[in-house]
C-alpha cells in the first residue's frame, strides 16, 4: 500500500531531484524522477560497479535536473579555448585586410588589355543602384533575423533569461559560420578579380586609356595608361576588375543561406505561406544584386552568372559543412541534452545513470 501511494505521488508530478553517490558503497536516496516512476534503493553492489584501477568521483543523475545554467562570457571563452578564439579572430582580420587592400587598389590588379573599338566596354558609367556600402551592410541583417527566429523556436521554455541566453548562443554559432563562408568566398572572388583584370562595360569612359584614341579598330591593346583624373584612382583601377561580379556573389550567398536557414530553423506554424514568402524575399535580394549590375553597366552578363554560381556554391558549403544543415549539437550545459537523456532513459527501463568523471578514464553509463 505504501508503494502504491508513493507511485501515485510520483505520477502526480513529484519534484525531480539529483541524487549523489560516493565510492564507499553508501545507499542512494529513494525518490521519484520526472516520468512518474518510483526509484528503488540502489547500492554500489547493485550494479553501480566502479571500474577497477580507476579513481572516479561519480555523480548519478536520475531524471531531469534543475533549470539549466547557461555559460557566462568567461565560461564560453574557457570552453571554446582562448587559442582557438585568437586564431579565428586573426584569420578574420587577415581576410578582411586582404579584401580592403584589393578594393582600395593598394594591391594593383592585372591589366589584361582590350580590343580597340569594342562596343561592350564603351558604355557610360551610371553609378550603382545597390552600392558597395549597401551590400556590405547587408551582412549584418542576418544576425537579428536569426536571433528572432531562434527566440520563436525556443519560446516554450519556462525561464525567459534562459530563453534569451540559449537563443543568443545558437545565433552566434550560426552567424559565426555565416561570416566564415562569406569571407572565404569573398576572398576567392577578389582574387579572381585581381588576376583576371577584365574590363568593365564602362571601362573606356572611366579609364580613358591613352592608346584608345589612335588605335586601329579590331587590334588588341595590352599596353595602356588611364588618363582620367576626374575620378578617384580606386575607381579607375576598379574599371578593369569586372570578372566575376562580387555583388552577385554576395547577394546570392546571403539569399540562399538565409532561405536554407528559414527552411530548417523556422518554428512550426499553422501559416504555411510565411516561410516560402520569406524565402522568396531572400532569393529576390540575390537576383536583384545581380541584375542591377547589368542594368547599371557595371558588369557583363557572364560576370553576374559566374558570381551567382560562386555565391550559391559557397552558401551550400556553409549550410551543409559549416552549419551541419543547421542542426543544434548538444553541449554539457544544454537543456536539450537533459531532455534527450531523459527520453532515452524512459525507453531504457525508465532510468538513466549519467556518470561524469574527473579522471582520465573513460566515462561509463549504467542503466538500472
């Protein structure tokens, strides 16, 4: 009768507890875990055998623990490793410096030359519909969007502070991988621009090469000097950096990455149109970045096409390889780990013994 009352007490939602044991064979405290089953008394001899030759400080966790503690900045730095963070920061700065040096013409681009009388490079410079500042600032936009989506996905958590911390940590992870893929593919594009040295559609208007005045129509001019002093030197140098299109590459990278993110991470909702609608907006952004480069006479169509392919491939690499298809991997302070462990315990005779050690020996788990 006492056992039945105790079982009923467990079934009605008795408080979960953490039960500790030591290596001296003391009995575990009797209690309930969060699936409503009675925990029998266990001793060291009942199956919690300590491996011979090891010195373990064993902690037995049965059921669900108290609310999850999320790492502070100091704990996060310690977990990630100071050296790893320093190396990542160094590489980030190197990539950024490389892009700045190339874009400002401090690192000169190759001059491939042009064909005298080529009409494809004789257009007027019309400016940019989507400026470089706009395309670079668009890199910041994914962060608040990711954070909002993660907050919506985790909104069922009881602790608001835990919700914000958890969502922020997950978002920082996604955004970090997003930036890695962004910088890698941007460096590739900038390197190709510097090496190829293809003339833009407005090359003759911006550069005004000295040899273009008296050249013979149809001949290839390889030795020339730009004479236009009315525009900055960086813009003159940029006039023979057409292939491939950086705007098209960045726009398609951002568009596909965010569309993929929305598909994998947006929480379930009764409104089935919202995700396709947002995905369409992301893809339109990528297409607009490419098409406006043609209408602005800033790129040839093949520059935009190759740039789009590079951006799409980079987005696939970032989503599949870096972000692991946007799966959240459990950590030692993740609430999802405890929930998953409790579910597995329920399937395995309704009890899970999670053993954590402080030595160099392997961690052993036993089910009672």
